C-alpha cells in the first residue's frame, strides 16, 4: 500500500505518520513510499493509539506554551484594568488577545458566552490572573445597597410603604405537600380549568401562580385569591421554600390514603420557618382506604392540632377529583385572610415591587418572566428593574388566562414580556429603582447583564482511598430557571465513593452549536429538559457522532437516567471461589500446550473446567485449566478429597511433580447502585 494512501486512511499527515511509526514498533523508514499490506493493516489497527498520543502531545505543547506566556506576562508585570461588568469583546481587547481565545478560556471554565455578552469582574479577574496578568479594579460608581437582591432586600423595599396609603390586598396562598397528593388537581378544581393535563407525567414541573374570584356565602362582593402552585417532587425544595417566602397563607395538602409523607414533613418545616398561617386540606377522601382521623393523628404528632381537637389549625376534608368541599376550603382561606388582615395589606399607589416566580426564554417572545406584584402597581411601559439593574421595559402583560392586561395591582401574578435577558427565579423587581439603575448603567457605559455561571470548575473527585472516581460528565439545558435549579440541586445529591457527576455546562433554551462543541471537548453527555436541538446544534451534532443527547420531559426520568449511567461506570465485582487443592504425583505426557498428569486431591474437590493456579515452593508459577478428569477408566466431572486421579492440564506452564494445584472459579457480577434521594420520594 502507498504510504500517502495509508496516511489518508488513518487520518494522520504523511510526514507525521512516518515520524511516529517507529515509536509504535513500525520502523519502515522515514522516506518510505510503500508499505507491506499486512504491516499497513497492523498500522491501521494501531491508529487510534497513535492519534491519542499525538493529541496528548498537542495538548502538552499548548499547555507549555500557555505556561510560558503566563510566566512572561508575570515577569513583565502586565496590568489589566477590569470594571464591575465588561463584554467579552472589550475584555479580549484589554488583554490584547483574540476574542476566540478568550471565549475558549471561558468555555474551559464552564462559561458559554459570545463576544457581545458580559461577564462580571470576579469572573474576569480569575480568568486574567490565570493567564498571568496583574488585575486592578477600574474606578466605578460604588455599588448600591440593593445590588444583591435577597429576601431581606424585598422586606426592606416593602417596608418603605406608607402605612396610611395601604389597603387590603388579595391573599397569596401557597399550596404545598408531598408529591402526587393532589396539589395541582386541587387548583384545577378551584379554578375549574385543567392545568394538570399540560404537565408531563402529571407532575408539576414549574412554579405557577393563578388568581380566582370567590363570593362568600351571605356576601355580594367578589373577592380575589392568588394561588401559587409549587412542585411536590423532592428536587424542587428550593422552589417550594421560595414560594413560602412570598405567600401569606399556606395550604398543606395531605392525601387521606397516604397520610404524612417525607415531603409533607418538609413542607411543614418550611411553613413554620416562614411563620405562615396554615390550612390543612385532607385530599382524596373519595378513596376506599381514606382515613381522615389517621391523618389528623399523624399531624398532631407534628404539633399541628386541628381546630376540632382544640387546636388552631383549620382542617378541611376534600376530594379534588370529585370537587367535594372545595368551596368550603376557599371560604376557610378567606376567613384566615380576614384574621390576618393587618398583615395582608399593601399600597397600590406607588411603583411596583415584586418577585420573579418563573422565568424562561420563549422561541417567539424572547425572555419572559412571571412576576408576582407584592406592592404598588405595574403598568405597561414601566422599567423592569431587577436587583437594581435595568432588564428592559414592560412591553406587554398577560394574566394566567393569557389575556392582555394594562395594570397589575398588588397580589397579581402577570406574565411579563419586554425583558432583554431572562431574570432568575427569586430575583426582586423594584420599579422605584429605575432612576438609580439608569444612572449606574450610564456611568458604567455597559449593560448590567449578570453572569450566572461560576468560573470555578469542579475538581477531580477522589474516594476515601484518595483514588480518582469514575466521572459522568454532563451539559444540562432546561427550559426555565426553576427547572434548571431543581435539576442541578438533585445532581449534587448523587454522592458515591466510586463514581461522581460533574456538570461542565448549563443553561436555558435549546441546544446550541456551542453546547455540542463543549460536550465533545469535555467528553460529556447533553441532557435536555423540555428543550430541543437548534438547527445549528443539529448540524454540529451530525459532525460530532460521539456526543450523546438525552431528551426528557419529566424530572424523574432525567434523574433515573443519571443513576443508570453512573451504574454503568461502577466497576464490576470480581468474586473468586476456591474449590480445592491437589498435589501432582506423576507426569504421564507432555504436549505443546497441555499435559497429562496424576494427582491426589488434598482438600476440597477438583471440577472439570475450573482454573488452577500452580504453586511451587510457596510461589505461584502460573495458571492453567482443568481440561478433563479421569478416575481409573471412567471420565469424571469432579473428584473429591483423598482420591488419586488423572487430569488433563491445559496451559503453557510445565507442571512438575510436587506442585500444588489450586482450583478456583471466577465470577464477574454487575453491581447495583441506588441513591436514596431519588427513590424515597416515589
């Protein structure tokens, strides 16, 4: 075969191939033109090892070059000034490096950003210092008190309301409880709509907010109640606790047939920590095995004493499926709201303050967020100020029915269009800060987009013996921030002494070309939760056939897939069973790869087909196999202790009189792995 043709087939440049062949035992000469076909076949079989070695050298050379450049910059003391926020393009300009190089460095550190996107100062500082630069902060406007929004910041903002201007607002009710106890079905019954049918697997994947009208018995005035539906799956702990923080009243849903379950207890703890008044809804009373008194007894054991038992907690037995006692539950909620009236008040005549309770990027509408207005009124055209940064302007607002609205008073949940970027779930929106935020933005000269990725990559995990774990590397894409948070939170709980999970990329929206490239460079799988492949991503995937993409619509399925993949990484268990020992008494015949010998079983038994270790002077000399056994003239399958027998020993080792043969069998058994946090919630 012609050498150039061989080089084409193995995918290595001809000169490089001729250079590396001697290292792999193929010394055909550096000026060879042709090569023997058999040698060519052997070279092609070794091509993968050659490519791996060339790739290793390439990376090593790049690493050395990078370290040299880093050392030279340190020696010269090159300084770069970094502001609080800077675009990737400007950052590359200040470093005097190509934009593509900076983007690649960001990708290596888990940040997917294009040349026009912004990174924060902390990220830029770590990256620049890693490349040998001396970093100094560029003078900027001092950060305001509301720069980092938290629940405390929300309370501080709400406390600025003038008491005399405050009026009663609709109560905000959070619905909590164990998975599959009927929370969404309850809201479905209350609103007489079928939201649950739109959720994959009948499990609520996102946090949602809905508002109803209700007229109490004996009254004519319609009253509004806002409900927040929190997912019951264990993965959504963060979302549930966030829902509790922004609510006025909590409904604890407990199934009459199941009783108090793990997430019921967790919901109770969250409600108590948030100091929320509670109404218990005992659901599924239509089931034959429903036991209301048993549920009340279990709740009493958790210091939740029903009113009819002398306690302070209203308890309503309902059937969300049949719509039984739903009106009674709503009446109870409104009665509790009347008792708590002093705490359920807000000023409507002021700029809106609220919390982002859902956020995602819509293919047609762009970044969209659901905002629960907690004080003031949100108008179309208002500035969207999130965490004291301008995120856009209210272009349109829709209520939970999808109807356009012009204003959103306190306790109103609205779907807001007009965000330039998607805010994070739990972020605080305060329109009153629009003037301050605009001044800060102009003084900085850049947009205030925040980067949610961390530059710190997870290090190689080791087990208790300081040995590296086998790692499942992932790129995770989700449709909304709430789901992404929940998935990442559950991934962190996959703890095992021999295997680990590492997330090298994460984000919202469809799978892009950059996601596929990152997965290939990191040897990672892409897990997509309720998102699709973009056209460019699909094209890139065709060029990267080794990249695995898994698509999921239910959190359970995604987590179970991770568990199964980790199980594949778990080393198999090798079980060796000792069966017996025999002493060689005579050698009858010696062939090329076998021997006929005489022996006596000194312990246990000898079985046809077993492997044997040959021990001589207390040293293992080699191994072989029992090809056949013979007792007198009869062929046997096994020979027991104390019996002399003939044996056909298969193996290259030459057995000698006096050797001890140790017969054993080896079983390779697949090990199983089960993570409690994934299975205890089912």
